[in-house]
């Protein structure tokens, strides 16, 4: 399980004294625990797919921060955020290439019977269910919109 991998990596980072990795892993664990608490209404702890989605959210937050820090001339803070992104990415499965992503989107559109932009939500939901952690949904959203509109 992904949760166990993060716990093991935290122990290894403690032993090796890697402060950046340790703080990033602790932040990831805290985010997972918070999401577990929010999801307690009738469900158990998050499954691996939900954790992958959470990790992607954490990466997106850091990418936004990098952009703001670079605009503000804070290169050292931008570098720290980039380093955290690399630690988090180590727990994600390999991302799909652009061509694989477009092929998967076309397949889902066909399977869902989507015919226009009004079906975008249905297509995105199916993509998130099938490809959690393997696809950048920010890029996928644009590709879905262009395929449905075109």
C-alpha cells in the first residue's frame, strides 16, 4: 500500500538525516491523515487511488507556489518547492505520455458516448476513475475540451 511506502520512506529519511525528504514525507502523511478524518463519514481510510489523487493535488499546489515565487524573485523558495515536488512524484506511478493520454481520452469519449462539451464532466469523471495518478488531469481537461468541441 502507498501509505505503508510513505511510512517506510519516512523512517529511512529519519535514519539518513535527509531533512527535506523527511519534512516533505511528514507533510504528505499529515495531508493523508486530514483527508482520512474528512472522509470518516461512513467510510474507512482512503484507498490508494484516493491517496494518489491527494498527492497530485499536493504537486499542483507546489507548482502554483513555484510560479508565484519565481514571479516574486524568490528563487530559493521556488527551488525548495521543486525539490518537494520531486519527492512526492517518487510515490506516483509513471505518468502517461501525451500520445497515450490522448488515446485514453478518445477511448473514454467513445465508451461514454460523449458528443459535446456538455459531456465533459462525465468524461473527466471516467478518466479520474480509470487513470488516477497516471495522468495529469490539468492537461487532460484541455485535451478533452478540444476533442469534444472539435
